[in-house]
């Protein structure tokens, strides 16, 4: 691999990268974040080839569904009150947003070498958390599971796919 050359991504990797880029920029204080291209370009070469959310033939890519899902989940968040739980420590990235008085967390692991890694959250009130992958399993379907909170703690297994974690 040559320095400065970007490697092609799968459509699922692109969807995860979209979330990470938006969250990272919001955490760092950006007021607005824009995606570079809505529709793939038939003439583009290099790092911007295939970065659209929709293919040239009109198929909505996983990143399209991820973007729509992220907007729905993140609307009504108080972006002035973002807290960092972990900013890369041990390969874990986790951030807390406040949404209508409840915690909404976005987290992922950099698991290229280590597999899954646990994120421990201290939760004050709810007895369970709704954990949903930002990467769709099929168009519009996002895998969700309920994680129990025991004695104010919850353990969330993290992989490369960004998760949205909602207090119930």
C-alpha cells in the first residue's frame, strides 16, 4: 500500500465510516457536517469514487439507510452537552448525547486486531438499554437487542460497527 492512497471500502464499511465521521466532527464542535456526494459518480477516479449514498443506477446503498437512521436517532439531541466516555482509549470510542432528558450513546471499537471489546456504562435510572447497529442488515432493517442494566452498570460488546445505545 502506498502512503496517501486510500483503499476501496465495502458498502458496509462506508456506512460505518459515515457515522464515525459525523460523530467525530460533532464531538469536536462542528456545527454542520456535509457528506461529499449523494450519488456515485461515473467519472470520478481515486478516493472519491463510490462515496455516494446512492449508486449511479439509483440503488440506495447501506450508507443511505445508515444516514437516514442516524438523522432519525440523533434529532432532538442537545449538541451543546456531548460528553466523551472514551476517545480511543484501548480502541474504544464512546460518546454520550442528551436527548429529551435521556442518555443516548454512540460507540464503536477499533477491533481490527482484537475482536470484540466490552464497553462498561454507568447508568443511573433505566433497567435496560436498546442497542442498535448503525449498519443495516437489509434495507431499513437494523439489528437491535436489549441489554439489561444491573446495579447501575451495563456491558456492551463493541465491534467495528457503530452502535446507538438508548436508555429505555
